C-alpha cells in the first residue's frame, strides 16, 4: 500500500512540475504588447556584406583606456540602432540583430501627442554591441504615419563594405514587404497589419 502511495505522490509531483514548466515556457513565448495610440512598430532589416566576425569584435568591447571606457549595448551580439527626431526631441531605439529569429528589426517607437511623424537621421550597425565600433548609414528621411497605422515598413537595407575598416562602398534598399508582413503577424499576432509609408527626403526640404 505504501508503494502505491509513493507512486501516486510521485506522479502528482511530476504532473505539477510539468504544468509549472509549461507555464514558464508559455511566458517565454508571450507576444509583445501591441503599439498604443501614439506608438508604432518600425520594421526593417539592415545587413552588412561581408558579414562581420562578431566573435572577433567582441574582444574589443568593455575595454578601458585611462578615462575612456568602451561601453556596450545588450549581451554582446551585433546591434542595430535607429536615431530619429520627433517634434523637438532627439531619440534612439535599438535591437540586437540576432535576437529576433524572424530576420527583421522591429522597434516600438512613441510619438509626441498629435505629432505622428518621424525624421530618421541614421541607422548604425554596432559590432558585438560595442558603442565605439559601428558603421553608419545616413538616412535623412521623414515619414508621416496615418492615425490608423500601427506597423510601418521602411525597407531592407544592404550595405556592401570594404575590409578591414568596413567603409561602405554601396547601399541598396529593397522591398521585402510580403516577408516582413508575415514576420510581423508571427510576432504580434494575426491582427497586426503592416503598411508601407513613403520616405520623404529631408535634403529636398532644406
């Protein structure tokens, strides 16, 4: 009888651990919150050719030279930073390049009240997340976002670079909208509708 009791108890404990483990796994897979009224999710990709040797550049992060300290974004993976203006505010948003398995950067960005536009100044690709080691892609464009749009696609950017200093020799912007729209639904759910918006050159406005 005791053996049966031990067997029942062991079974109950095993089921409890399974349920707890399932809950934890489900929490890890929880969808990010959808953007609010004055927010959008900016969707794009930025790739360098040839692909950087992240392990090599990681050796040069978190280094200090006297009063100069090289800081780092994130966990040591390559990082993409978008710098932009809204109203009178200069801001930035960033993501680890390999953090999202769907292959697109998705940055949640807020607007000042009733100022549904962004002036995109540049994209930066930071090697191994180092704040000091990066390639800059100037954008100099403005986007205006309609009130009912929450997910915005601005394109896929590919920069061809020359080694060893990764000087940019060529830039291509391609449209990969269908794949981006599918990725957004995978991350934010079936109700997430991606939209294209025109990129208005700020240089022409000058």
